C-alpha cells in the first residue's frame, strides 16, 4: 500500500477517511481554496510521482462544485506525474441523464464521463449506476460495484427466515426489477415491481404493481432516493392492496427537499436503510447507514495489485461475478 495516494475533496471526507482506515494508509492532504474571482484552486500536498492515485469524490450537492473539485484534483494528479489516476465516485449523479428523452437536451452522463477522462482519469471506480448503459459512456475501464450484498446483510442479521415470512421485495419501477430480483434471491423472497411513469423531477405516478403483494409486508429496494416521491407513491399503491408495512432500502440516500420528513414520519415505514456513498442527513438519527468503505477499500487494493475484483460479487451479482461453466447443448 506504500505506493497508493488517496485524495478527497469536500464532498464526503468521512468516507475517504474510512476507506483509508481499511487500507491502512493516510488520507493525503489537498489544499482547496477559492480565488477572489470565484475560481477554485487545488494543490495536492503529497508526492504523486509514479504512484497510484485514487481520488474519492461522490457527486453530491452542491454537485457542480464537487464535480469541479474532482476534475481539478484529477488534473493535478496527472500533472504531478502520477503512475495511474483512478476517479473513485461512489455516487455518479449524472447517471440519471443517460438518454435523449426530450428535444434539444444534453446527455450529461456521457458528457461528464468525457470530462473526467479529459481531466486525467485512467480508470473509474463507482457503485450502483442509475442505468447500466452509463458504464459504456466511459472510454476508460470502469469497475462498477454493487451494495445489494451489504443491504441484504442488514436484513439477514436483523431478521430470522421466519421473521421474513409473508414478506416481498418490491421495486418502485420495472427498470430496477432485475436488481430487486437479485436482492430478493439473497433473502429467499419473492419480488414485485411498480409500473412507474415520471411526470417531472419530483412527480411520479405508479399506476400498477406487477406481482403479489396482498396481505404481505414489503421491503422496498431502490438504487437512489432523492425527494422520496416514488417511495410515497409506491406506498399508497401497496396500501391499496392491503400491504401492512414496508422497510425501505437504497444505495444512495440523498434525501433532498422534504424527503426526510416524508419518509421518517410515514406510518407504513418500519425502517429506512441506506449506505454511506453520500453523506447522511443530520436530522435523522434513526436512519440505518451501512458502510461501503470496506468494499471500496478491497476494490482499490485489488486494482493496485493487478488482481480481479470479480470475487467481490461472488454470491451477490452473477452478471459481474466470475464466468459460470457452460452447459453442453442437448
């Protein structure tokens, strides 16, 4: 680990520090200041020459500020003759802008990927992209981690199999149904999904639920919760089908706007579980936060050692894990 340099901007230093603690290396200092004309100034205060540099920076609000910090740190590392520069982006916010679904709009997910590469990223390490096709926006290698194993561990530790009787995993939309199915298999549960139509950034309609949820308890799994609108809408549909209660789990708990109030005080919600890919809200002490720092530390260690990281997906995500033996035809 002596040849590793880990840097962090202002987006989520506690996560970077936790990753460094797992790796057994210090978090290297970075001087980030602002000039009088409002431009950012970034100086890495550690020798990076021919060393592997990992820049930990999730894209969280203020997103543009933290994106610019990330770009400048990548550029500074490349200019300091780093051996290889990896952008560690636990939450890639622009993954939601993954297609041209209206006239004259930018596909920002691809644009930001190009910017990261131009700034000096030789590799990207991220977690739970909103859409799988975003992986292909990058012209450099991308290691895409998943947190469903960590979230499943929470429910396996807290509940016995008998406690989960009459429980169903529910995805708010059909696009997330594949991940919800993998999560449900880890818990040995059936799965259902909502048929969602997004009317605006904070307005959604779920007009139906595919699957049997009548008389059952739900574990709602989503990749990201921003305003909480999709979750509240789904809870209304579940209540209409006599679903008694629901736990909510997600990888990226942004909880923007009125999300904390909506979810914390909702009578159907028994608990909310998320990870620390983004900073947790200060006004929600009952929120359960699972750390993904060990996962990122293991991935960094394997990347640095030239090892495969596919073993991190064993028993969790077969699409990313090691190849399975092919059965003969006939």
